[in-house]
């Protein structure tokens, strides 16, 4: 990759990144950094990581030509089917990588935060696989709107702890997980779910998720005779699925990268989670990045119908990609995402997660040509969002 777009030794992407952490966590984070850099390129680690991705997670995920969707939008549209992974999303790629790091460090207790529940399920899954204690923090509001995933985590043996402060969503769950880590630094490993947090988390999560774009290079070449599509589209909350599918293409300037944020009820309404559209530089959860804040620098509460995109910040890699203009970030409202979810379901028989529906919805905002090759990352399946879809049906169709 072009070194402009990877973090430096201190974890900075341009002006964004770093590790802004309390002193009690510094030793833990530094130990993680050293172990990560020591083993990430080792043959033993790579062999075990790839074995679990293949035999356990079910990779490679298919690249599907969506013919009816292509006909509607007048371009050749492919879907990278991360929804078909074990646990139903891209999150399993990262949790497999991090659980191997935790084992290497001798940690016996795992904590995680989750919004839509997909990262929580993936974390609980690998903890069950490895026989480790698992505690997942989840906003009380998200627990109500994503109840199926709560039940899955509990069945897998995880303890799901509600976050009852703030707006009771992903930001607040992350706050609680960090408090837990501060109180239990010796035996606890924090599996962060996105390309956020203190260095080295943004770097390691993006590398673990880069398997998505690594597969895409080969798959698209086999189907189209070229590794390079014209567009790659992915939804962005914290931004791990987007980082994964963008990763191998960042320095291929002929490929247009499109990140799609959640506009909520509209970027001008105050009820939005479109951080790149309305945010300013600041520090959140141990990293300098773009975040939604008021004039006094206090974080403002985000809003999205999608629990996985309901976050006031964004990964520092995405902040830097936006600043440099390498990636274009658009936004999609709740209603547009709901309409897109029904559209994909009716045209292709694929029910996407609400997060992924945001990526589908942006197709109508692009000026596509018949020869254009478009790849959309379907980051998760829609089982968890069925009640939201059912409730919305009458107002949409």
C-alpha cells in the first residue's frame, strides 16, 4: 500500500490516530502493540488465522453478480457476500485475528462493545471456540432493537451488560467497555469491533479485515478479467467493513472508493450519524479523528435507525481518506436505506443488514455507465433487523 494511507509507528494517519489513553491502560496497549507487530507476519500466525477463516468462518465469501440490480441501475453490479460468513457478517474476520492475539498474550477474559450485535455475536462465538470468558457491553436501546443478537450472544455463553447512560447506544457501550478494561487490566483483552480506538487497534482491525479486498482481487479477475472495478461501495459507521474492502485498492487511484454514512433523519436535522459530513477533529475512545461535537467540544449524540452505524465518530483511516480526497463519503437517510433493503430483497432475494442497505441506497446517487463495474460490500445479513423492516413496510410499499 501507499505509505500515505497506512499508519506510522505512532498510529497516525496524517493528523488522525494515535493513542490517547489513561496511564492504567498504557502497559496493556503497549504490550498488545508489541505482540501484534511481532507475530502478524509470522508463518505460524498466518497459517492458523487463514485456517480458521476458511474452515470455521467459511471464507472466501462469494462475489455475486446481481443481474436484476444491474439492469435497474445500468451498470454491472457485484455484491461481496460477507453476510454469508459464519455469524452473518464481516465481524468474524477481525474477532478470529484478535482472539489469537489474546491467546498469545495469555489473557483469560474477553470484553467487547457492540451496536447492532454482530460484533458481539462474533466475539462470543470465538470465545466459545477458545473456551474463554466473554463479557459484551451493549446499549440498552440497541439491546431492545436487536434482541435476536442478544439471545445469540447469551446462548453462546456471553454475559451481555446493558449500557444505560447517554443515548444507550454504541458510544455508551464503548465507554463501559473501556471502564471495564481500566478496572481489569491484568487478565482482560478488549476485542474492539471496528477501526477505532487507540493504536494499534485501527491498524490491526483493518489488516484482519483486508482479507475481503484480498479475495476481491482474485474473484473479480476471474469474472471480469481485471482486478479493478470502477467503484467500490461500503457503509461506514466506525468503518471496519469499508476499511477491509478498500484496503488493497487504496493506492489504485483508478478505483473510486465510496463510503456511505447514516444520515438518519437528515444531516441538517441534528438527528444524524454522518460524522464526516458534520464532524470536526477531536478525540474519542483513545483516538484523534473526526467526531460529532458541539461548540464546546462535547460529543453530540448520534442518531440512525441502524444500530451498527449509530456512532458519533469514525475510524482515523477514514478521516484521513476523506481529508485527502482519496475516498468520497456520501450519506443516506433512514428512509432511503429501508427502501434499498426492500429493493435488494425483491430483486435479488437477499435480505441485507440495515447497515449494508445504506450502501445499496447510494446507487441512485451515482452517475453510472453501462460499462462500469461496481462492487458493493454486503457487510451483514438482515435477520437481526426483521422487526424494523416489518414495522416500516406499510409506509414504504
